């Protein structure tokens, strides 16, 4: 495929959309977590809402979490609408990334969920600023800003957790679970699909490169809080 082909921005219903491009776009969005037609995502949002409202230590933080949750709902609606424009109806699929199935029992867990889990979204799901499909391109910047807000809130909350000896101890224990789960969210380094996404302009980098960027940016942030981050291969499921 030529470089010129990737520079064209296709619109919804464009009869000239290459079939491989459409198939990859549908696959990428169908595997994307945020989809309001998927009851699995709706169930996750319900759990997260309960955790946000019961684990947040202040009323002010509850208000901030309410804003975050509203954005998560909206993200699901956006993905569903784009898929509908591609001729794809409701999806009922399990959430495969195991980070979303980890127990959130404490405020520390919730901080890691946002600070590490949502931060992955800044690198994969929302780095679509140059995607050659107009319905996705038109919302890419806004979605990315939302994910940055979610991740920044998580890191701020993690800093709060680490401000006490008890919190620091918990954070150092639970990083052993949340760090490998976050890294595994990027998928396999040898994935043919991730390279195809890059080739068609649906992503800027493949799984391995995005994960390396994430590690380079995130590890120093955690270390600065006093958290002892484990080796990047420890307890990993997808390398």
C-alpha cells in the first residue's frame, strides 16, 4: 500500500473505502472496550460507579469521579455510533483484558485502575489523531484529552495513597499485580494485526513500541512516588 493511500481520509459510507481497511477498522473498534451496545461494558461501568462512590475518601473526589464516569458512558456511545456507521450492530463480547477483572477492593486499587489502566488508553485506544476515517478522526482529540484526565486523576490519587506509610506499603504490594496487567493490555508484541493497523494509519505505532513508550513514561512517575516497580517481564501473560 502506498503512503498516498494512507493520507486520504475516508468518510462514513464512502464507496471507495478499501475492504482491508474497513475490516481492520471494524476489528479494532469491535475489540475496543468502550461500546455502549455491549452489556459487558455496561456491567463494568456499574461496578466502577459503585467503587468510585464508595471508595473515594472525600465528597469532592466523588464529584470528580462522577465526571469521569459520565465521560466513560459517552465514550461507549461514540464507539457504538461509529460501528453502526460501518454496518456493525450491537456487540455482546467478553472483556478480554484481564486488568478489568482485577478486584478493586480499596482506594489504592481504584487509583491503579485509573492511573495505570486508563493510562494505557492514552497510548492505544485514544491515539487516533491521524486516523484516516473521519468519524473517528473528528472525536480523537477529545477522547484523548478525556483519557489523559482519567490517568492524571489516577496518579494524583496514587500520590495521596502513598502519602502514608500504610498506603505506601499497600501500593508497593499491589503494583506487583497492576503493573504486569497494564503492560499486557497492549497485546502481543508479535501481533500481525498491530502492524497492519500501523500500515493503514489506524495507529501510529505497533504493540511493542507503544508498550515501550508507556514503560519509559510511566515507570519514572511511579518511582518518584516511592513505588518499587517490578521487572517489566514479571508475572506477564503476553510478551
